[in-house]
């Protein structure tokens, strides 16, 4: 646990802990980024599954993918800040570790999706990956909410 305790003693982390405003702002940014991430991923996946057909597929998918990547970056950075405040505690929580594994699986799913998308005639595989994506990101969200109550 020493490395995690060392993180908690970093100057900027102690300032974050002590500030009446900073931690709630970082938390709000994290929640907003997660909302943007889950929304953009779900809309992208729903489009792949056949919903939202009135929207042009390629431009919509490009927009949602860019939004998801930006939102993921903001969520990851703000999440690291939130983690740093109680790193030694969070690192021991099975639900936190599950969240990290689920994020890795969702990222792997994204990479596989991009590889399959490049090929032609893989619509069924893309639909399966879209369903898996929605399930993984919802599971990440649930794990994150549980962390707040432990």
C-alpha cells in the first residue's frame, strides 16, 4: 500500500482534499464526463443496432466516437484525481478493481470494433460488439456508483 499512501501525500492531492470547492468540482466534472461518455457510446451503439436511421450513419458515428473519446479522456483524468484522495482505500476495493477491468474490456471492445468495422460484411459482428459495449459501459457506471458508497 506504500505507493498508494505516497499518492495521497502529494501536495496537489492534499490541497484537493482540504479544499471546500476543488473536490466537488472535480467530482462534478467526472460525473458530467461519464454522462457524455455513456450517452455518446449508447447513441453510437444504437445507431449500429439500427436505431436513429434518419441520421446519416458515417457523420453521426464520427461525431459520437469523437465525443466518446473526449469524454473518456476527461473522465479518466478527473477519475485519477478522485482516486488520488483515497488511493490506498480504493485500491483494495473489489468493486474498484472490477471497474478497472471493465474499462479495459470496454476499451478492448472498442479496438476490436474499429478493426471489424474496417472489413466489409461484418454487420452481425458489429451488432454483437455494440450490445457488448452498452453492457460493459453500464457495468462500469454501476461499479463506479458502488465505489461512492464504500
